[in-house]
């Protein structure tokens, strides 16, 4: 940000009075332009086959990470809820028919100013319709997942948390809600 | 947004190619300025006294809702995690000493482009230090909560969900994770 989006005057970066962090401030119109993390909302759509849980992944047709596999998801839009975003992204990227289930995981990605939410979902049939953003959509058993070709660290983490729960559920446990932080360059543990 | 924050050229509002929603687009430098919901992170700090659960509320010293009561919380900042935001806001607004516990509720507020998260927290002592944003900080039993003077609908909802769980926990239940949508003007149920 170099210019004020309200009046086009150049902004300066400074800590405003009564604040503790540097902000983009416009001294012409007085506006402080705050920048905050974005929400990325995804689903983990699954199908049961011969007692085995398979998960739907999309092969990305867009950058970043073109050609890598991901769970359906994307940036939450204004005017929608987190579950509406989960449904929209899954329809757009996989053309899947599904029932949305409770939230499964929240993964912080502070190096990228993002928080990723993953909802469980049960596929209602096996008719998929890859959208413009997907080259291919298919189901993977845990042993078939292309772990070296997953697009994002948050998706790898969410899949691991999910399949850990699947193992617990087979022994009488329940799906829980999980929180996890993936730090990065410049962050503790990054 | 009237001007491009990168080059100061006037922006237009239009649906970009391969997109479905109107965005602020700069035809001079080509940037699309996306706008997305913000995360508000709060805590529900509690103290047990004679078998009764009391919750810490802050009386707001700032607008909006000056003089009304709220749980500690505020907008999540870039470069932090959701739990770091919860800890920071509770220290800033209440000066409280506490142990942060798991996430208790997620409340969507689509009319305001916000998602509010509420973490449980156990107070470690009764030494508070209201920050610049609080006129007063004190504990309330459920029967003492000033329901007509709570600053925000999300806080009212989170307190109700929390005390519902407190009643269940007294009968052997556990604190769950809860999701709730508060629609608004122009939204279903608003």
C-alpha cells in the first residue's frame, strides 16, 4: 500500500496515537488503513467404500501450486458465513454433491496472515464436475494420497488430523475439533 | 475504496474475467483489490467462587458501544495466531492473568463481514488492570450479567452458549465447540 484508497494521497507507515503497531496512515484524510489476516475455508469430502474412507482431492489448474493436489477451498468472501464459503468452494472446485458436517480443524498460518478452517463433509454420490480451477477431481484412500504432491502444508496437516480421527472412530472414538499452528520463516519453529 | 492503493489511479467496480463477484479493479496497474471478512478474537475468562462460575466482563471506554459491557477481544492482527490474539486482547483490555483453554465458539456475522472466535480461559488470580479501552473490569455470576447492556450480539450469544455448557458440565457433561450464525439486515432471519 503506497496511496490512500479513499483520497489517493501517499500514505505513511507509523504507529498511530493509542496504538501499538505500525499502520498505513493517510495524513490528508485521516484514515488508518488496517490490514488483517484472511480466512481460507476448505472441506474434507469423504466417501466410504468397502469399509475404507476415501477423501476427495482436486488437482489445481491455477497458480500457485499448479498441478498439485488440494482439498476444495479458498478465501472466504464478504457477506457469507464460514459454512456458506465451505459449500461454495466445494461446488466451484469439485462440482460435488455433499452434506456439510461440523468444523474439524483450525490451522493458523501467521507467516502468510491466514487462518484455514476445514469442515468435514460426506459425499452423496460420485458425480464430480471439476470447475475451472481444477484439472482433475478424484478419491484417495489414505495409502493412495500423493503426500509429496499436496499443494499446501495446511492441507497436509488437515489430512493427517482427519485420518488420525478416522482410526479413532473405527475403535469407538469420535471426530474432535483440532487446532494447530504452522509457523514459518521468522516465526518460532519456522 | 475509490483509488488504487498501489498506483493512486481511480478504481472501478466490476466482475473480473474468470470471477463471479464484483471487485475493485485498477485498469492502470492491473491489481484486483479483494476485500474479505475479518476475524475478531475474544476470551471468556472465568473464576470459580463457592461453586459458582463468574465471568470477567469489561466496560467499554471507546466507541462503538461506549459504556456497554463486553468480553475481552478485538481484531486479529497480521503475524499472529488466533491464540496469540486472544492472549493479547485479554491482557490489553483487562490486564488479567489467565490460562487460555480451547476454542469454545465460532459466530458468523456476515452483515458486518466478521467471524468472531471465543476461547475459554481460567483466571489465575483476581488482579485486573483495565487498559485504555476499558472503564472497568469485574466478575459477574450468570444472574448478575447486565444482559441489556452487553455491547455486541455475538458476546450475548457466546455468554449464553457458555453458561448452557456450565450447566451441562455440573451434570457430568463437557464443554463442546459451538458454531452459530447471527444474520442481520438483508440476510435470512435478519
